[in-house]
C-alpha cells in the first residue's frame, strides 16, 4: 500500500479553520518526519517540521499522535501551521491580498533527523482568507480609505470597524475572516495607504467618525450602532472613539493602552497629547532584539493625566484581550487602570481575559506566533513576548471570545461555530 497524506477538509480550508492531517500506508511504528512550508506574497519561505511514530496499524493521525520533537512537541494537531518560522530571521507572515490563498506544502519523509530522509509522499493544501460567499468592497468615501466585507446572505448584519496597529497600511485579513462568522467588517486604514499620510504626525478623530457614519448609513449594516475591534495603537484609538463618538455599542481591545500613544489626538477643539516615552530605556535581549517594555511613561504618573483617554464618556461594554507576557508595553496594567477609571465613573466593569505565556501580537487562529519581528515603525527587530505553544492556544480562544462578545452585544442571532484546537 502506497503512503498517502490527507487533510480534512480536502483541498482548501479557511485560515482560521482547523484541519485533520492523516498519513496512511506506513509500517507499524515507522518513524517519520512531517514538514510544512509556504511562501508568502513576497516569495519568503516559512517552514516547520515535527517527528512522529506511526501507530500499530501503520497510520498517523495528528489529532491522536504527539510530536516527538522538531518545531514543537506534544499533541498539537495544528502545530505545522502555527509553528511556521521564516527562513530569514524576524520576518512576519502577513496576508496582504485576502483574495488569494496561501498554498501550504506538506511532505512526509522517512525517518528522523539526523538520518537521511526519503520522501514518501506530499500534498498541497490551500488556506484562504475570503470565506465562501463573503463580498469584498473597497471603500473610498470622502476621506475614508477602507475595505468592507459583507457576509453571505441578505442582511443586515452586525457591523464592526477593525483598526490595526502602528504598522500602517490597510490590514484586511482579520476583517475578512470575521466576516465569515456573520459580521459586516470594515477594515480601516489611517496612514501609510494611498493618499493618507505616510507618517503619523497627529490624528484627527473626525476621520474615524466618518467611518462610523459610513457603517451606520450602509443598508447591509444593522443599526443603531456598531462595534469596534482595535489592536495595539488601534486599541487606544478605539477607546477614544468609544469615548467621544456616537453610535458605538461594544468594543474589543487587543493589548491596548489606556492612554493616547505615539502622536497627539485631535477632536473638534480638544487635543489629547501622546503618552510620554524615553527611548534611552530601550533594552536589548541576549539575542540583540529591542525590548520596549520600560520605554513608556506610566499613565498614572503622567502630568495631570493629560494623555489618559477620558473614559467617563465611554460607551461600553468593553472586552480587553491581554497577553500576560506582552513585552511591547504593560497591557495587563493598562486594562486594570481602565477598569478602575470606568467603575469610578459608574460604568460597568469591563471583561478582561488575560492569557499566560502570550505576547503582544494576538492574531487569528493558526497564524505563526510573533515572539519577535521587525517593527514597521522602528525598522528593527522587536521582542513582543510570549511562548509559541501557549500563544497559539490563546489565539484560538481569543478568536472565540471576540465572536461571542460581539454576537451577544450587537444583537446577532447567529451562533458561534468554534474551531477545534
């Protein structure tokens, strides 16, 4: 019987969907190495591998068989995806064009390292980012530069604005995947895209107000309000939006600061200065990677709290997704400051989910964990923190929590379909 490897579902799956990998036609107890690889849209190579033993019937099922070493160990059915590492150090796996899939090559080789290995079989599986039936519509309305993703069906759908971090550009992959779970998603750019400013000098909240108005006026978006999803710098922008703008019901913040960061924020006749920082406090790890943890001033010690976002005006509820080992800044500390300030002004206590072993960059499920990568603004490798296995499990759970939160608070009747870990 020839050796074969199969993935279920066959041929193609969504990136946030788990797959079942099975190898058949092996000898009982045969040692094999499984190797996964893909090339990103710039041609950069990412690879992962793990060593296994076939069972007594000559079959290998990754949902039952633990890895004996390699890029990971233990029972990790999706390890060959989340453990992908760049051939060139500190590259980040990004999906820039969600209309095309990533092609993942999976090989089965005879034996374990360092023994010579013979290729037994191989297959290619496509992982896509635009779920079936989801429509992608570029948005160029007045100043707003964005992409709207609409789920399959007639709608209207609960609407969410997705605001990314300080890398700039138009980041669509989180929004496109969430649209497959029943949300009308607006992936919003705010600098370094088309005719938007190339660099952040200051930010005007009126731009984000236009985005909210666009969503509330769209016939496929369920009113009378929308949700916000913000990561890193996008998180404090979402806090500011929830504090000053109308038409916002629920906000999810992924490793966000409770103060305005990086550049001044303007809205009408109001200005919030940026939280102070001291570049001389940059540290280098043993590997020569920048650690930013101690660079930022404490929001509590900020002069008269000028950079703190005025949460007394905030429209909740809020969900804080926190990496306990975030080394970009003190996300857990910031979430607790936000809780104190909200409750001091009679607001409901926000939900905080804190993940041990998890760093700053919490992506959708099965994205390779970004423990360290080149920072878009600094142009140097930055330590983001976390441990690969724990971080990967956090990404799966956080994805479920985000959907559950928005389905509850944006009045969607669609149940949450959980992916298997």
